[in-house]
C-alpha cells in the first residue's frame, strides 16, 4: 500500500478494481488535509542549520537555492536519521492539524523521508503526541524528491477531496497549485 514500487500499479490491469491508493480507514470521497512533515509539522530550523554546518556552508543559505550535487548532499543529510533528533513540533501547524481532525477532516502526513525511516518517524510523532490518519513516505527506489509528492497528491486527488496541502517549499506549492490543489505555506491558516 503506497510504499516502494507504487508506480507499478499505474500499469496494472487491475488498477481500477483494487484501488491501490485508497488509504485504509479513509473512505473514498472523504475530505482530507495533507501536511508535509519536515519544515511543516516538524520545525526544522535547527536541523537545517546543523546540516548546513556539517556541509561547511554558511547558515544563511536557503536550501532551496542549492543546486546539483550540493542539493543532493543536503537532502541526503537532511532526510537521514542522524539529524531527526533536532526536529521539534511546530505548535501552530499542530493546532491546525488537530482542528481539522476534530472537524472530521482526515489528516495525511506526507514526507520525502524514505520508507526505511518509518519506525523512527512514527516514534517521533508519538513522542510529540501528534495524531494523524495516514503517514506516506517516499519509496526507496525510483522516486525523485521533487516529483514524488506531486505524483502522490495527483493519485490522492482522484480518490479524496483534498481540502488543502501544506508545504514549506514554494516550488512544491507552486506545482501543486497548478494541479488544482490549494497549496499553502505553514505560516498560513486554511479558510
């Protein structure tokens, strides 16, 4: 379910029968709010500083401005478990998440973290007492960081009513907005 080689489902003759992207416990057509994990649900300011420092880069650099091998190196470190201890819950975003959940909107957390980090990520969420309905993590193979969320949101949009998607990347929000999904930064509140 939504893990690893999910793209194979796109080519399967039984796609419409098994509905592989239906999330257990969330009915077809339900309203969902989707939240990115790192930089949204988790405040990553300290983690970003430490990753940049470990790369011997100035801390004033915006990671979205990094390109090529520097961007890949940053993401490898940022999405690696070694720096997860520096995540802190974002109280403002968690309040929005809880408000949506109480209003009957299912909450889905999505992250570029690899599925191999599932256990440690779930432990973090439990430690911070963050409730959610589903956690979607990037497959270990064949999924590029930038496009994975877009592809997954396209699939979810075909099954659910996405109320909004909250992400800290302006590039990701812009692309998701082009797909007809309301994309907002973590500094905003949904209407």
